[in-house]
């Protein structure tokens, strides 16, 4: 028999070519950047036996960034090939997040050491701008890169500087230089309650009771409902009701924990995780049990590397006890995007995508992570779950003030003697909070204004320091409590610069998906950088952003500037040289 390969002429029935094949010649290579064999080999060694699943794209980008100090074009192309996704998709995701340094072929790698100076409002009040300039002028640019960065969740220790992965708080030029000279850039370990210590004081007994059916779903949800516990990440949705909605959706179900507290002024989640992580983990696992979630995903902001390392260890220790099935909990790392604090954007990021908020409906309780019904809870909400169930609904609900119910963790920063997380009755006023918990105003400072709910929660004047701080009490004044991030301003603070700091933050952190937010925040900054503010235009712009933006960032971004215009217009006009 002949070994000659048959041709089309040999067939009695001609082989029909695809009609488009003859219109172009085949390419020797695919379009775009070609994968380099050396880069692919380096990447494969770096990934090792890790899964190449699509949702791990951001985790793998972190591996490259951490190992090389940047993400080169060849490594990005190799990652795309290894994960079987397009290079465009890999590039879009990598460039969306602030903590990835993506380089083109002709670009120079950044300096070996990156120093980030927090430019949030609380840090600005404490001299962050001057510290940035001092560091920039005194550092070797070939060895050290100095960047401004959004809130790092340490507002109580302002000003904050991150050297590599090591936080210096409060910081000054000498302290930062000492860290550089010491050469140790890894985060310090947390001094938390260990697993053994937690169990010794009754920890995880409630979880055991749930698993072994000594407690029912109705028991637990009933107590939470009676307590009035609401989502403490900012939205304030009743926790028991959220459980009910997720349980009503057909399984299989998932759970996601929002640990991406990027709101300027907020640091309560960090506070509780550093101290008592297992109280949070037990609450999380009880919530997962309640909605029958197959897996749990913890989305932790990248600014908390010390907590990430600790949680990895404690989750592994918990798995060894048999209380937690191995592989049930997935700890995922954010990458410097404020927008991922919005629950649907967080879901997108968990799937390895850009953190674009989703149009709703459907809501994540119906179609969430991997298109499955998903329960989303905040860290602090889960932290209180065990205490409420064990101590009873009345223990929690009876502790409010000024007609409100429950406890709130107020993250207080700015011009007070004792900044920090203060556990106080829900509904406490600012005047009461400062006097009873914060040791009064700083010497030489008198109260001028305050932010009751972080950057997006608006600004109120000192004359309104009696308003109860809780859900539903601030809305009539154009503000909201959110995550209870309270920033206190004094007579020494300029309201024009305060408002501009906040609007620049929103302009920088807008994901860019929708025009009202993307262009609106940028336009607002331009107006506010001018000597004379166009008040009617700012009002119109804010209304458009509230009405037409997809998510809460754009809808709330104008709150601080409109509050300043409402309460401090005379100061703004006077600072421009004008008159009322």
C-alpha cells in the first residue's frame, strides 16, 4: 500500500473548503504579543502546582508582583497562555488594580523599594503632605519609589506610611528612614487570641451545637432578628432577613465575606481581626451553616498583609481540629481598589475580573459568585454573632441611646485626644462620643465639623453635634452613618481643602464603568480647584451623579462637597476673596 498522502484530486467527491479560507493566507503566529519560552518557564515554576482556574487570576498576578516587584509584558503574556485567557483580558485586570505595576517592553522597572504615604483626610490633617515631600526630596529615586496612596485603614495612628509591606504609624521622616536602614519590610505579627485560648473560653461550642443539630436555624435566626443586628459594613440591611433571602434561593449556595474596608476613616474590621480572629471565624462559619453554603470566600484588602498571614495560619489550625472542612474557606487578596468594597464589585473581583459593580437586579443573594446565590456579610457583623446568640437578643438591643438599639463600633480619627475604635451605644451623639470615649478635643482645637460616615457619608457642622449617630437618623440632613467612620474636624481645618481631598479620592477610585461617576468626579475636582466655586454647577453635577450612577460610589461622591456648600459656603466664598 502506498504511503502517499491523499490529495483533494484523489477523492471522487471533492472536499469542500470553508468559503472564507481562500480569502486570506494562514498566519504563522497568532495576533498580538508572542509568548516567550523563557518567561513561560519562569511563570510555570512560580505557579508550581497551583490551580490555573480563571478566578485565581488576581492571586497569580500577586505572585508575580511579589516575586519580581513588577509584572513584565512577557510574564503577563505567559500568564494569559497558562490560564487559557486572552492577553487583553489579563492586561485589563492587571491594570485595573493599583497594586500591580504592569510594564511594557520598553519601560523601566520601578525602584526595588516602594513607600506609600497615605493621603486620606485623617492623614492629611496630621501632616501627610509635608511628610510626602520630605520623603521624596530625601530618597534615592533609583532605590526607593515614593507614592501617595488612599486610606490604609490606620486612621487612628495618622500619618501612616507603608514601607514595603511594613506600616509605620504614626510616622515621621526619621521613623521611616530608620525602617529603610533596618532593611526589614515585612509586616509585624498580630498579638491575637490564639485558637487554643479561644476554645478554652468556650469558643466554637456554638458552632458545634449548630453542626450537631442541638441548635436549629430557626433558633439562631430568631435571636438575630430580635436583636436588630444589621449589616455593619455600611448598608445596614437586617442580618436575619438577608439569611432568609439567600436560603430561599435554590442551591448550591456560597458565602462571601467583605473585608475590604476601604472607606477613608474606617478601621474597625482591622481592629477586631487583629485582636480576636476566631470570634469572627466562628460567626462566619455559623452564617455559612445557616444558609447551607458549600464554600466561603474571604475578600481581605491588600493593605492588611499582617492579617492575611495570621488568618492563613489560624484557618489551617482550625482545619486540623476537624471543625472546618479542608478547602471550604478561601482567603482572597484585594489589590488596591476601593470600589471592591461594593458587594457586586467584590464578587467580580473574587471571580478574577475587574471590580466593576453589577447592574441590579438580579441581586447577589440570587445570582452572586459564580452565578450562585451568595450570602455577603461584613467582618464586624459576623464578629458579634456568637455574643448575641449566647447572651441573648436583649443584651444587644438594650444598649442603644437616644431611642436607638444596639451597639456600634465607631472608628474615630481626626482632632480628638483618643482616636481609635470605640464600642458605644448606637445612637450616641458626636458630643457624647467625644466627651465620654475620645477624651475630648485636642488641646488648642475646637469642634468645627465632622464626617459621621466616612468620605461618602457627608459632613455636618459643630452645631449639629447632638444628632444621634445611627442608621436612619442622618438621612434627613443629607448624610448617613455607613460604617460609622467618624472624622472630627476643628477650627484649624480648611473646609475647602477637606472637600477637595475627598473629591480627589472619589475621582481616583472611580472604576470608570459609568459616565456620570467617571466624568462627574473629574469635573467636580476641576471646579473645586478653581478659586471661585460654581455652586449651581456643583449642585447640578451632584444630582446627575446621584440619579444616574450604577453604584454607591458615584451616588454618594458628591455628598461631602454638597455638605460643605450647604454649611460652609461663607467660608468658601471668603477664601476666594469674595463676599456674601
